[in-house]
């Protein structure tokens, strides 16, 4: 049995792992590369394996860094099934077409404004191509074993990261390979606890926060301490956030802060059609999160959802105070860029990043203290207050990951540390070796390892 690392090596994006066993090929996750241009260009390069030769895809969850390459895989010849939980399938039915739509819009805008070097600028894939891949999804239940291609089987367990997220156990040739996907945090007010796994012959563990620890503060109170001064001075709080997972967590905390009068009862706009659709998926999968049906209605019903482009443009000229949550979470694209151009130059406003910012993204530039960002071919000065609040992250930190690994009853033969920036991945590798005594290593992009 062999594994080839086709992404998420030295980066938190592009998750793709190819398992080959007895002439069969299974791809675990199929994500987009994001961030630095050198990474994004990999999306345009041919996949190192022919999609026609892949038998099945196993999806840990719906975020685009794990699912966003699926439309290309299908367009280029993949004919097999895409196995995921039902909630992941439902979220992908929102995320993937939206990704194609935004790429078409961005290409059209670049061609109209003439700022692209490409003549014409083209989308990576289209909305229709994204919709076409949805017919190949096959849903699975947590805990059940599903046969793949005769001699392989897979089992999905709750990962506690976002709705529908899963740890994937792949069983073949008498060996168990565990893929963590993204490990969720304990004690979340909205998400389920990560499930406990006891054994793996080989393990792939994410390391997004492998070199840091989440603050021991109440996330709602931390949010109030940032938002209250902004709103008091009549400012606009712009929160770039993932439409799935992070937006719903933010809405919960904002609802509670208003209820307890910790922040003023100002309008909260969710400027992401995708996010409004995602909240409907939460209502359809009540057993997979902590919110009751009444809470779903109250929390998500408290926001004002911006649908049309015209409504989004009108927000730019509206006076504060108010709060806007808009995708994307790292300011890599979408409507948040137009808001950043409009509100970023004003010092009474605040741009609040509510999670990890991958290297090479606009979010990472601003989080590191940058005073300008390039948007639609022009540099925009950022005089607004810029804050980063990792407390709202849906990823376990170093302590959380080590605690989860501590549930294994025996050490895996080898642990591969993936899905992290270089420092984070290597720091976690060292901690796993020192604290657990495991054989741990950080694989390189396109590395092929024997699982013997």
C-alpha cells in the first residue's frame, strides 16, 4: 500500500491524499490550493495522477481547501463516487457552485476592468461544472463501514470541526489508515465533540494550530471587547468569515451578546448568499450540532441576509454603526473585497479576522500589520483597526490535538503531520515525538510513502 501527498504539505490548503492498494486508487479529500500565487498556480496544473484512474473520493468535510477541486476532478474524467456524510454533501451543494460562480464573476470583472494579465481571464471552473460533480456524491452514516472497490472499506466518525465533518478510517490489506481532516475543539457551544479513535496503523494529523494555543478567554466576551468600542464610535465592523461554520458560530455569539446587552442592538448583515443557504442546512441536520430547532430559528433569524449584488453595493454607502459578516474568511475573494475597499480606509471602522489566515492571503498580510492590500488590481490603504480573534477557530490547538492523540491505545507505525504551515507542522511533529514517543514526520509535496 502506498500514499502520495498531493497537497496540504507546507500549507493549510489543497488537501489531497492518494492511497493505492492492489491496483485500486482512492483519493481522500480533493481541495483547492489558496494563498501564495505559487500555490494557487498548482490548481491550474494537471493533477499528478490521471483522474480517470481514481476509483473513489472520500471527503472529510465541505470546506473548499478539502473539497474545492472536485469540479475539476470530474471535468477531467473522474467517474467514481464521492463518499461523504449527508451534511457534507448538502454543504458542498452550496459551496461548490458558489465557488464556480465567484470565479466566473471575478474573471468577468477582471476582463471588464482590464487589470488581468490574461487575455481573457478565465475561471478555474464554472458554476455549471461545479453542479455537475454533485451527482457523483454518495452519502454515508457515521460509524458504519462502507465497502470500496471490493477489498477496501471506509468508516466515518464525527470530527467536531464543522457540520458533517468526519475522521476517515480507511481499511485495506489488513491495515487501518486514519485521516483526521480538521480536528474540532472541545466544549463548543454549537458543535459536537470530536469523537475518540483508539487505533491506527498509520495516521495523518492536521497541524493548522500545531505551534500555538488558543487563549483561555470566553470568545463572546473577547468579541464584545473588540466590537463595543467600534460600534460606540459609529463604526462598521467587517468580519471576513467562512460561510460554513464560522458564520454560524459568529451569529450565535452576536445573538447572545445582544441578549445580554454586551453590545448595542445594531443590525447584523450576512452578506453571503451561500451563508444564508448554509444556515438552512443546520436546520435540516439538528442531530449533528448542539443548537435546538428554536435556537436555530432565533439565532439565525436575528441577522439580515443580503441577497442581490445591488443590495451588497448599497451597503457600501450605508453609515454605521452595524456589523457585516461576509465571505471569504481570508479575504481571498467574494463580496468582502468590495466592503474592504469601501470601509478599510476609514479609521473608525474595524476589520476583524475570526480565524486562521493562510500565508499569501490578504488576511495574512493585514494580520501581520500590513497597511495596504491589493484588491482588483489597485492598492487600497487600510486605516481601519485590524484585529484577529483566534478564539473562534474551529480547529483544535496544539494542546487539543495532543489530547485527541492521547486517546490512541497504541502508537501508530508512523504519523504524518500535514495541513500546516512549515513551523506549525514541524513544531507539532516534535511535540508528538517527545510527548508520545511516536514516529512522526512531515511529508513533502508529491512525496510517496510505502505503508508496509
